[in-house]
C-alpha cells in the first residue's frame, strides 16, 4: 500500500480535522430553556455593558469606579477590594475557582457553560435575534437566500450588518471602559481625544465580535474551543446531558401511522420524526444521533420537542437532561436514579469551598502595611573608627491605605543596633519615623550601626519592624547583619 492510500485510510478512520461551514438556520422557539437563555443573556450583557458606570466611594483622591483595572498605578479595584501587583496570587486563586466551578458544572449538567453562559453563545444568540427581527425566521431566511439578491434583500442585509457592527463596537467600547474612568473615557472617545491604544483595542474587539458571532458561530464551538474535548475526559456516566430518550422515542413513525398502530394495540415510539429538534439547533445537529461534540447542550431541542409532544397529546421530555444509565433502567422496567451528589461533585464542591475560604481569609487578614529589605552588596559592611560596624540597606515600604501614615522603624536581633534613615530627621534618633504617602510605595536608604560587645558571628539575622504609630499595625522583614 502506497503512502497516499495510507493517508486516505487514516482520514476515513478519524474524520476531518476541519470541515467547511454549512450555513445553519436555527428556528425560533419558546419554552423553559429558551426563557432561561433570554434571562441569562440579559443579565450577562447588562453586567458587561453597564458595570463600568457603577460608582463606589473610596475616599478623597481615590478612583470611584466600582470595577477598574488601573494600569498606570498598578491597581485593580473591585468594589471594596483593592489589589496590588504583589497580590497577584488572588488572581491565581480566582482562576482555580473558575476551573473548579466549570468542572462541577460539567459533572452535574454537562456543557451548561457552553449552552447558557459562554460569551460566544451569548453574543451569537444576540446576533441571531437581530437577524430574525430583520430577515424573518428559519423558512423566510432560507427562502430569501435561495431567491438571490433584490433591492429589499440588500437593504435587509445592510441593516442587519449595521446593527451587528454597532453591537460589536459597543462590545469593544465597553471593554476599554474597565481600564479608565468610564464617563471620562466615553467623552474622550466621542470627541476623538481618547488615547490611541483605546481606539486600537476597540477596533480589535469590534472585529472579533463581529466575525465570531456573526459569521463563524458554531465553528468556534466545534473547531476553535478546546473545552468540548476537555470536558469529555472529565465527565462520567452520571452527568446529566441533553439526551434523546430512544427507549421511549423508537420506533419512529409519522403521527398518522402512530395513531393507526396504537389503535391496533401496537407499541410505537413517541418520536414522529418532525425534525423540529434539528430545526432549532444552533449547531445544526440531530440530537437523536446520540452524544456529539457539536452539541452545546443549550436545551432548545427540549423546548421544540416538548411543544410537539404537547400538540400531539404525548408526555413531554422525550428529549431532556438525562443519562444512558436511566435509559437502560427504564428499558429494564426500573425507576430512574439521579445522582447529583456523588463523590465527584462532593470533591469539586469541597475544593471550591476550600480555595474560596483560603482566599477570603487571606483577604480579610491581609496587612495593608508591607516592607521589603535589600542588603547593600558593595561594600557589604564597613568598620567605623570607633569600632562600630555599619551595614546599609534599601528598605521599601508599602502603604496600601487611602491616607498618610506615620511609621516608626525598629531593628531587632543585634544588640545595640541603631537604625538611621538617610535624608530624614527624626525626633528620636534611635527610632526613626517617616511619613508614608497614601496608597504608594516609599523607598528608603537605612544605615544600621552596632558596636559589638563581644565576639559575633560573621552574619547575624536582623529583623526590620515597622509600626504605624496611630493604628498599631506592624510588618516585618528579615535580612543579615554582616561583620567584616
């Protein structure tokens, strides 16, 4: 067998890594899951678009935007929380919490994130809604595409894409508002006085939103997003997924034949092969073919099937959140079992609670006063004419509070050691005091002098202690005192 034949065989075995897009025309539907998606879309978009305009009083001179990434001053503000660059571990904790929450959602209800909360899903739903309002529902859009371009058709296309671009533009505009005072930046953008970087990012996000939500749509979920492949390895047999209950639906037949056969006492499935579940699917799949990576489990096929079942007088939830275990149990005449609480979900929930508790404790008990010390290296130490030993240090003090603070500096560990801050006078020479500005870092050069009373080791641990004279808050840092 030649190499080309082998390659063709492998392609047949594994399928294509990418397939050309086939246009999907999802039909509108109403029902329980469609209502949930509408409500979540309003909440998610409302938070994203309007959160930058919420104000939060932090005192005089502090930014009053509730959520702000202040890059020039290296701060992140989230309502009453203020994070500094030194506290990047909080963001690590948030990423861990997000991952664990995603794992828990997957263990309980499959791709809940994909179907209801993913930005790609939310914005695509919004773009679809605009498309339906302007061009009509599934059949109207398919008919118009088949007929070609007319003046009315071109005007609809122009209007649709204009609204899409407006939505995409506001999406990019809302993003940059998180990095500067929102009302001020809006005025600067409208008067073309905003920083060029803001316009660049708005252009980038406008383009990506317009392309991903308006054109690529389900292709993003199937080929670009890694989560469908990851979640398949994390799920188990008890996870609830959008499932066609073939034990109840098969054997499929038309409604007329189903009524005739039931009248004769024969057993037929509830599925009448109306294909409404396919018509409403945003990725264009047939849920009756079983579990598929293309399925984002949005639940719209459940609403479509429930509508049909209600009309023909059959029980609803022929398609629903279920698993193969229950299908097999029903076929064996046994009752259904749903195990939401099981070892996997307990472990995920416990990890979320544990990480969350650690982060909350660290946040509530964190010090708003910090110190770091760096010993001079050249020279490491010098001996004075009176026999005293002097070491020099660069001391960096951090005041995270929104007001000035008076700080006293002490050194411990070396008997008789006295600290002196270069360029700062103090009322008590043996205990220098300095004023730290609000919400800023102050760097000092500190000289520590000690006269050895006896034989000392070459290096002795030296502790720098700073104390807020007014509040009593303290912080510590340790370095070495060196004997030349």
